[in-house]
């Protein structure tokens, strides 16, 4: 049996493997991890939120620090790899437009836009011939709203869609009560998103890839969702436990040590539920204890920093540095399954082997 893993094409850009490494912000996925994924034939994605946190002037000049750091990481990723490089940005960022402009100027292959409906974006991105726009959604309805708005106001539609289900790590685009409701599972949401995307594919005569994300862990998972009609998958959690990941060893160890019962849903200061690994810091938050902080800037538009129990940007920065007394780690629902740190090459080879085995088994069982 000669089974081939499908490639992922977004317009004229083609990845050898249908695997996107999810962008993890606050310094988790930077040029080291991203370039390693791109070299293996996947799409490496830089996490752009608070990317300037390690710049010396971040506290006083956060916008310029973010722009400078993002530009440097894009350039370094391109120097390290000839593969496909993307950037993940949150629409809720106060400096979203400035960071998008950097991506366009640096000619990144794709910008992934989530954490809010990407309706209004800089004209330079709309008109860019080099940078694809990929929108992150949690429903078919969101696809309809975004694409219709782009039609009316931009005269075009986005290039691809990432459907992120409720098992993802970090901030989630669902209400708390929806997270364990089977109706909102990735398996149930995918057909409606594909159906909605097809309306626009037929209208414009173009292929609009749909990428499944959230809780995808094995090559078997990848095979399952591609068989369901997805064009590719996005995975983030598994890439943290790699040698190339840009975070601290202490952060990676949190993933290795996590048990199923450690995974929790938190109420983030930015107004969204989030999936994280429970630790002493989060237990103190649950008790109602506050961590005093001053806010030199409001990095997230939706953060009520005057009443927030802690600064999420600072907490995630501390975690990136391995200071878990003052922070915590976001993670996907399957993080407890990770038991060792591997290279990106080893991980990608495992995913490919597992995918082919799943396809072979499916053919045998007819």
C-alpha cells in the first residue's frame, strides 16, 4: 500500500505536510521552534502577543519593543529555514495593527488572526500579495460573519480558516458551559464550518482550506480529521515538549509532570475562559487572593486591569522564564499524555508514521 500524506496548499503556498504548529505567544513559539517545524515540512508559527517582553524597554515602550522583537524573530526564522513561516496575532491586542504591518513588511507567508473577529485589518494586509490571511474561528456562524464583512468592506475573502475546538490550550472562543458540551466538539463543529466555507469556495471559484485545531495529539487524530474533510491540522501543545521550543526547561517540565486532574479552566482577566495547568499561583487566584500590579499599558483591549486579580501578561512572562511562583502555563486538554521531550524531527516522524498506520488500518477494515 503506497499511502501518501497530503500536502497543505494555501493559495500558491504549499506545505509538504498538513501540519501547522500553533502560534504560542509570550515567548513560547519563536524563531527556534518555528524554523525547526518549517524545515520538517510543516508551517511554523511565531506567537506575536507580548513578543517584546524580553526587550529591555518593554515596560516603557511596549509597542516599539513588540514591533522590534517580532521583526527580529521573523528575520531569524527565515535565516534558519527556507520553509513556511507564519505569525499568530490576537485581534484583542491594542497594537494589533502595528504588528500586522510588521508581518506584511517582512513578507511572512501567513498571518493567523484570532481572539476576536478579524473584521477590520490594515489595508496593506488586504492588498498583500505575499502574506496570506488565515482566520481562527469557533463556529460556522463566525465564518459567515467574517467572510461577508470582508466581501462588503475589502472586496475579497480570507485565504484559509482554522477551526479551533474547545480542547485547545490558552484562551478559548467558547462559553464555559460549552466546553464539555458534545454539541461543540471539534468533530461536530467541523462539518458546519466546511459547509459554510464551501459556499464561498463555490462563489469565488477558489479553494479555501479548513484547518482543524484543538486537542489534536497523534497522527491518527490527523488522519481522522483529514478524512472528515479538513485540509490540515494545527497542533500546539505537543510542540512545547520539544528541544527546540523557545521556552524555559522549567516550563517544558510542567508539561511533562502534568496529570489529567491538573488541567483546569480558568477565568482569564481578559474576559475569556482559558485552559491551563493548575499550580499554586492559580490556587491562590481561586481563593480570591490578588497579586498587586501596575499596568504601564493595556496590552489587551478587553482586560479590566483596574479590577483584575493579576496581570496575565506578567504571569505568562514569568512562566516562560520558569518562575512558576508568579505565573502559570497554558496547555491543551491532552497535555497529561506527554511524558518526554523530543526533537521536532522525532515528533514529526512519529506523526507521519502514526498517520500512515491509521490510513492502512482504515483501508484493511474497509
